[in-house]
C-alpha cells in the first residue's frame, strides 16, 4: 500500500514513539492546522488509555477542532484492537486510520 508522505510521517512517528517508550502501541494524528500529536498507550493501576485515544485527547487539549484525513496506530503484534470512537467524534466519518505492525508495515486500514 502506498501512503502519502504525510500519512507515512504519521506511521513513522507512531512507530518511533512506541519504540522510545517501549510501549505495546503508539499512535499519531494530524489536526486541521497540520500539527501532529503522538502518544503511546498508558497502563497504570488507576488509568488505562489507548494510544489513539490519548493522541486525540492531546489534539483536543491543544485546541484542535478536527483532524485531517488520517491517523496511524502501530502495534507490536500488528493486531491492534482500534476503537475509532474518539476519532469519529473529533473528525467525523470516513477518516482512514492506518494500523501497522512494529516494522511500520500497514496491516489494515480502518475507517471512522
């Protein structure tokens, strides 16, 4: 699958944040102004939040009013269970979410 350079960047950022934090999942989203938000999943006794949800929350807390067409989730197993509700709530429907394995190879494309 061929991605646009901007979508490739999302996959790369999600992949590197995952590796840097030694997390199971990393995610990246781009807002309507072209700003990118990157997060990894968080698992604490008092808080559990997925990487994609956290990336969307970071965008919202920074004033984003929507997302450009594209988000990426990278999972070590490549079989990430991706909940698209937060993407759909911020960006609407038909936003592609690229799911990649730890090497950055796209294994599926989900749509909000």
